[in-house]
C-alpha cells in the first residue's frame, strides 16, 4: 500500500510539473505572437507615414515648385488672353461704314486696338507670373496641411494599436491558466499522497490494518535482529513503534512548503511579463 502512495506521489508531481511548464510555454508563445503581430502593424503604419512624408517632400522640391509655378502661370495667362480676345473691338470698327473718312478712322481705331491688345496681353502675362506664385503657395499649403493631417491620423492609429496590443498581451499571458490549474490540482494531490506515503498508510487503511502492518514490520525486524545476533538492548531500541513510509513524504512536504519543484513554472511568474508593448508617449 505504501508503494502505491509513493508511486502516486511521484506521478502526480511529474504530471503537475509538466502541466505548469506547458502552461508557461503556452502563455509565452501567445504573448510572442501578439508582440510579433503588433510589430508588423507598427511597421506597416510607419511605412505609410514615410510614404506620405516622401510625397510631401517631393512636392516641395525646387524642380516641383518651378513646374507648378509654370503650370499656374499658363492657366492664368490662357484665361486672361481669352478675356482680352473677347473684347468686341472689331465689331465697333466695322460699323463705321465705308466712307474715306470712316476708313481712316477704322485704320486708326484698329491700330489703337491692336496696341491696347498687346499691352493687355503683356500686362496679363506679368500678372499671370505674379499670380502663379500665390496659386502655387496656396496649393502647397493645402497639400502640406492634408499630408500633416494624414500623418497625424497614422500616429493616432499607432497609439490605438499599441493600446489594443497591451490588452491582447495581457490576455495572452493567461492563455495557459487552464493547464496551470490542472498543475495546481496535481501538485495538491502529490502533497496529500506524499503525506500518506511518509506515514506508510493509505486514505482507506483502517486502524486494524495499520496495527497489523506495524506488527508485521516488528516481526520482520526481530527476525533480522536475531539473524544478525544483536543484543537485546539494541534489538529493543530498533524495534519500530510506528509505520514508516517512503521518502515520497519529503517530496510532498517540499511541495507544500513552497512548490519547490514546480513553482518556477507557475503562472504567477509569467504574468509580470504582460508589460506594455509600446510606450505611448514616444509615438508622435
């Protein structure tokens, strides 16, 4: 019977240790997976922010600005020339008639109209060049503001992702709780069975059986003492007065005093690792 409790103690201890270790491994793998996924999310968001910044920087280079200035100048110049060409000077000249005097007036009027047209278009070209600077600055301001807004959104996404990852990490740290509880139960069983093994008894052994086992142990000792020729005093001193079990009881005591064999794999040693993955204050 004592051998049964001894074997049960060691089996429960081994199974409890394995369950605790498996629980810790499961939590560790779950937490590692969370950290890897969060790192991938942060990297993807960083690349998006870098792409936006690169695009905004490209728009503000000298070559890009000069191209925008030229495009805006041409747009303004086209609009101004169209407005000048739309002035109905020719119709007014044609209504003067075909008399000699009228033809002179027509020629003079057409000449002055051509001069005015040239002056207007020259002035329009200068105004278009000046106006293109305002147009370009306005477009760049709008584009830069939009880029800054988008980069700021990505920063918010990064902070939000980090906060969610902290919750995911805390949940992952408890992934092995079921196995850990099984380990606790098995360790408790090892403590109980170890106590019985140390006493050389079982939970179901009656007082009569205990007495019979003690008498058998005393008889065996007396036979060994007689065979060895021990004196009466030594024989009496060595005669067992109580049932003595195996060293499994010492194992049970160690488990009861501090989980000496399985405490290193306990879930309580894993939970402090559920730290914040990202310091939100560093994300701008």
